[in-house]
C-alpha cells in the first residue's frame, strides 16, 4: 500500500506530462486528480492504522548508493510523524488538483500544470517517507524543482521567471547548510540512516570538532547546519525573500506548495531530527529566536501590503515562525499540530483568494476590490471561516494549535521561551488585524475596480467551491478533534510513539490564566478594531500612516531585504565574474601565456631574420668574431 | 590466448576509417555509403564494448583481457588490458562516438569524408588511452588524440579557428613534453615502462616529486585545471558541435584517468605531498570559473567554463584518496561526459538553425520548441547536480569524501553548487523562457528525428544512473579499493624508508 501511495502521483505525472497532448486536457485532469485522490484515501487508511493499530513499517524499494561504508536505500518509512505528513500532503494535494480543474480552465497548458502538481506530490511524499537523510535531500530538492517549475509556470512572464530562479537559488543557499550538515553526520556516524544516527547521538554529546582552530560541539554544529536548510525551505527571516515573489505562480500552487506542504518541510525536518536537536541547547535557542523574529517581522510586513496573495504569503511566513519557535521550546508535537491545522486554513485562504482573483479577472490588488461579499457569498463566508481559524478565534482549529504554542513557550520557562510567548501573543494580535484588513478591503466597503463592471463579478464554479468547503470543515474541526491526539500532555508517546524524542517531558502544568485568556481576547477585539480602522474611519488609518511614514515605508518595502541582498551579493558577484574573465583570463593568463609565448617567438624570429642578410662579408665578420673569441678562450685556459 | 577483444575495439574504428578513405564523397550514393559505414562501425563497437562490460568480472582488481605483443625489443611492448576504472571510460567513448557521427552526418556541410575519418581515428586513439598498460603506448595514444582534434577545430571550426587550434595545441603539447621526459626518465631508471611492473617496483621517493610534476603538467592542462584552462573556452567556441562534444565528453576525461592511473598509482608519496596544491587549484577552479560562467554571453563559452568547474570536483575527489571521493570522481567524469555532451549537442541544435551562439539572440524557445526546451532544462538540471540525476551522485560522493579530509575545502566546493545553479538557471531563463523576442525564431523548427534520438539517448543514462548508480559503482568498487590500498601501502613503505 505504501508503494501505491508513493507511485500513483508519479505515474499520474508521467501520464499527464508525456501523453497529455494525446489523451487531451480533460483526461489528464481526471487521471491526475483521481490518482492523487486514491493516494489521499489510502493515506487516511494508513493514518487510521497508525493511530489505532500501532502500525509501523519500513519498506525497502531498492538500493540507491553503495560506496565504501556509505549505504543508502530508497525506502518508505511509516510512523506517526510520516503518517501525519502523508495525510496533510495527499489530502491538500488532491483538493488542489480538483480545484485546479476549475481555476486553470482558461489555460492552454493544463496537462503540463497537472503533471507538475502530481510530480510535486510525489517528491513531497519521498521527502516525508524517507528513512535516511539522502532520500530526504532528494525529496527536498525535488519539491524545490517542482516549486521552480510551477512558479515559472507562466514562462512568458519575465517576473515569474525571475521569481522562479530566486526561489531555487535562495533555497540552494539553505541547502548549502543542509548538505554540509549531511556530510558532517556521515563523517561522525558513518551512516545516513535515521535510526542508526539517532541511536548513536547520546554517545556523541561531548564530541568536538576543530574548524579553523576553533572547537565546536559536533551536535550543535549539525543542528545549526540542518536548521539553515530548514530556514531556506520554510522561508525564515534572512532566507525568506523568495516566498513572497513565489506568488507569481498560479494560486493553486501557492496553496499547495507555498502554504500547506513544501514550506513546512523545514519544520518537518526539525521535528524528524528531534533526537538530535534535543541535545543541542544552542540550536534550540537559535531556532526559537529565528522563529519568533520571523513571526513578528512577517506580520509587520503583511500589515501594509496590498497584494492579496502577498499578504497571505507573509502570513504563512509568520505562522511558520510560530511552528519553529514551538520546536525551539521542545514542543515538537505542538509544532506538528499547528502544521496540521495551518495546512487546512491556509490552503483555504489561498484557494479562496484564488476564487476572488478569478472573479476579478486576475486582479490581485485589494485596493481595487471591495463590496462584493454579496456577489461572492460562498467565497466570502469560506474566507471568513479561514480567517477566524487563522487568527485563532476560540473553538476553531487555529485556536487550539496557536494558543498551545504560546502556552508551551511560556511553560518552558527559559528566557527565550518567555520572550517567544510574548512575541507570539503580540503577533497573534497583528495577525488578526491584517487578516481582517484583507477581508474588509476585499469584500466590504465601496467597489473600487474601474476595469471590471461590478455586475460581471460572478461566484466561482462548483468544482472550485467543493475543495474550499472540505478545507473549511477541516479548518473548523481539525483542532478540536485532533487536539487530544497531537497534544497529549500526560503522555505524548501514546500518539507519537518513538517518532519524536522528548529529552525533558513537556510540562503538564497550566500557565497563568492571564496567558491563556489574553490571546483569544486580543484576537476577538481586533475584529471591531480593524472594522473601525479599515472601513469606518479611514482617515485615522491615513493619519497613522502619515505620522509614521518611515515605519510605513520600511514595512511596505519588506524591511529592504531585497535591496540589501542585491547590493551585498548579486551585483558584486557579477562584477567579480567580469573581472576574473576580462582581466585575469584574457589580460593576464592569455596575454603572458600562449599569446605571450607566440609574441616572443615572433619577435625573436624577426630579430634572428636580420642575421640572415645574405651578405658574405657580414657572415665572414661574424665568423671572425667567433673564431677570435674561441681562440682567446683556449689561450686563457 | 583468447580472442584479442580489446585490440579489436581499438582497431575497429580505424578499419572503418580505412573503408571510408576509399569511398567516394562526390556521388550521392557514395556519400550515403560513407555515412552508413561510419555509423555502423561506431555502433558495432559500442555493442562490443557493452559485451566486454558484460563479460567483465568486477570481483577482482586484476587487469583483464590482457594482451601483450613484443614491439621494440628491450624497450616497450604493446600491452593492453582493463580494470574497473577503464571499462567505464571505454563504454562512454563508444557510446558518445556513434551519437557524434549521427550529428556529423546531418550537419557537416563540406569534406564529410575527412571529418568522419578524423572522428573514427580519434575514437581508436581515445580507446587506446584507456586500454594501454604501457607508458609509451599510453603516451602515443594520449598525444595522438591531439592531431585529429587539432584538425577538427582547424578545418571545420568557426572564424577564429586557427587561433583556437593553435592555442589548444600549444597548451597541451607544452604539458606533454614534460610528461615524455618523465617517461624517458622512468624507463632509464627502471628499465621498463610496463606499469603493472612499475606498480610493483615502486618509484624512488626522491624522484617522485619531479616526476609527479612532469605528469601533472600534462594532465592539468588537459583536465583543464586553473590557471591553464583558457584554451578550453576558445577551443569549444570554435570547434564544430561534434568536436566540442568529443572534447568535453572524452578528451578531458583522459586527464582524470591519467591522474588515477599514474599520479596516484605510481607516485603516492608525491601525491600526498602535492594534495594541498591540487585542492587549492580545484577549489579556485570551481569558484572562479563558476563566476566567470555567470557573466558569459556566448552559450558555448558558458558551458565550457562550467566544464572547468565540474572537472574541479573530479580532481578534488581523486586526491581525497577515500573510497567515496574516488568513486565520486569517476561517476562525476562519466556523468559530466554525458551531460556536457548533451549540452553541447543542444547548443549545436540552435546553432544549426540560427547560426548564433549568443544568449541574447534567443529567448522564448519554450513556445516554439517545446521538446527541445524540455530536454534542455533536464540537461541543465543535471549539470546543476539535482538529486535523481547522475550529476548528483558524483558531486555528493566527491564532497562527502572531501569532507572527511578537510571541512574548509568541502564548504567552499559546496558553495560552487549554488553558483552552478545560478548560471545554469539564468541561462535557461534567457534561452528557453520568456517571450520570443527575435523574429527569426518564430518559425524555428523543433527537434528533428535524429536530434531527438541523440538527445533522448543521453537523457536515459543520466536519469537512470541518478536513481540507480549501482551498475557503475559495482564495476569500479574493487579496483578503487585496491588503488587506495596500494597507495596507502606504498606511502607507508616510503615513510618508513625515509624515517
């Protein structure tokens, strides 16, 4: 069954990709959607087995690399952690496949699109079911490739191509760290299989390695290197710049790859490697700090953006920050829980915004929308559900997972944990403000679009709404239903078994009531606040904007990261390249190398030519000179 | 003695060339016959070499299919044989050559007969390099390969072909003269040039450093290593497509092969001594040429510079002297042979159609040439070393080997992987994606049957060996292990004598 789950999407991708022209658009759509849906159904069965029958397995597909002591296989590992990811990936993927049938109905390259989506699903599945670091890396790069292909799907658009390259390259920077981490793991443990590595960890705690004469703790170094990889894939601060640009891709892609699945791979990596991370206090603190910084920083940017997809993209970035600081405080299960619920409501928001964009004929600017909530009743109500769930409105799924993160951060008790809890609370407030801003500006107020007549705005077709409804159900109930499985404070091992390692058991205490209540209260009162700010009294918003012009521009320009990177990396590298080529290759090596030699020979032979003048008396003179020199030499000796 | 199968492989292309020599190019049927004879010869040779690979026993490190015939009594003998290291290069050579002939048959506009003769003779010489078990024989084949290549560039090349051919010749010859002196020295001091015997005798450590440098100067130029790489971009740019393919796919590999056989095998003490030098030059090559590739405007130059960077990983891996590093180098060479061949063929396809190699001339090919674009992207991704392609296996094993030895070198070499992605993807963006800007390209034709055949037959091994490299790794495993054992044994032996 594991094999079927894994290879159905690949088969679908091959059929649709290579035979799309022959079998036609409709059959490609049906085949890919059906195959991935079957995968999703089988994943649910496995998930059920794992929860209730303690099912676990490790299926060998075939050997991959055997070189010296290195031995790596293609295999499928099923435990609780991978089962959770299987469900998230295949379920969201199946819904996105179905939604795409409607969303891409006007596109000319449907089979290609569906093929990429299925290929992505396959790559993501190899990532989550890996039993070794190298297959994980294969999936890791595979999803990166599909992301590259899908962001650049509309390849005639210059901006889409640039965004695709940017996504690939920024991820490669992260992969640089990840790869070094893998090398270091192999260097220390002589194997890349999870179980073999994890078993050896406790005996390597005090291992130090020397780099440039400085001694580093090996475990710390491994964790930090792996985390650099995770930062790239999960768009954490410093390596986040690709994610907003990735919104150039079609919206279903944003929902599947850049919200629900691929970007959470970083979190998955840290959770999967919890047996290593648990032994590195430094790495955990770094993760907490990076996570909370990202959560806060992305939320501030989301406050002022006007592109509907970019707001949600920054929101994703911010929520990923939450997941990371949850892992940083050792609450891996809570991070996974937020990953799980987030997949539903964020995919819902993206697909919902896709529905809005569809209605507005590819308009993405929320300042050119408004007043359409009656025209798009389903989309509107589903987006409101998504927003409530995202902001953590009581009893919806985000409420359970996000509040749990804040509580566990607080309960961890160390400085970074408590700081993270407060940043988390404040960010939850910001999240609520920008999310409602999006709803109010998009659906309420005056109609502001000049290009499209309001009467033309129509609700999306049924095939797009059904996936939204399923996701909405998930957004409402996923938290409530699964909270006792994911966060069982008394014994997390009932659900997680040994797929997650907790060195220190999670605190079973309850945080002070003020911490428990403050988030839901802030989240709830922010609804009227945003209503007032963005609908009732717009002058106040403008006033705030103008009195804080610097801050506003700072947020609007995304903290100037892109500009900074351009100055620090991109331009200098090109200049250095030109310098190497023009001045070293051409003007130094060639000039003094081959060209120099041929020049010298030419000059010498030109000079030598002069000796051969053809006049006997010159030759005789030279002979005389030589003869007398020789004679002098002999006499002197 | 058994059937001399290796000599047959070496000689068969030359025999084909002889037939072609008597063919007539002037008539239509004559031309057809020439084309088919060339293709048939090369293809049969490929089948035979696959058969040899099938017969090959990969559980032993001994040389197999050994043939020995007296040539100059008391000086050197004709001696050939193969082990796990050479067999893969032989198959690579016989695999690439028929593809080159298909391409040449369709694209070479004048003096096709001479061109095919050059290619076939070149194949004989290259196969000779990988089979020979005697230094003098090796040298003859190694340098002989220069001549047909020189002709291919000099006669069928582009506008600056004479300059490029001269540069190519000057660089490579300069290096090999030193190697020749080294070989003469070895013969004078040891009385033999049979290198199975030389492995057993060992070379006096006092001379090793000089000899190592003499051989190195030849191999470094051919690899090419920084800073003696500048002949390669020029040679590639001016060479016809087929020439570029042979040059990148096989000629460069002769140097890597030389490093494995001679530098490591014969001069372990010197190799150990010079490892930092090789590391430095390789790392500089990886970073430096990647940055240079980033700013190239000519597609062929870009790929040529990327070849230098990729060969940097090869030299890096060889001198790690670890099982992973050496196996990685070999896989990287095979993989680069396939990928660079594919990329040069791809550029050739465009050049045939619009007679320009400038990147800025293209753009938007995904619309007009979808099949071509797909293949081009796959090749670019293999050059980047994406997992699932053969390039990844090579680079990964090399880097893991280097890491064991030196963290710092491994980290810088890994940086090269980012740069490689940058220039290859940027190339793809400017050539394949975007809008069709150039009006001449609107009616450009997608791949024809023979081009599609050439490129797809390169895609399959690239992906297959990326997912299942076991056939390659199994073949080389024992020979590499033996190479390392011998190396360490000799090294310890030398150290003991010195100490």
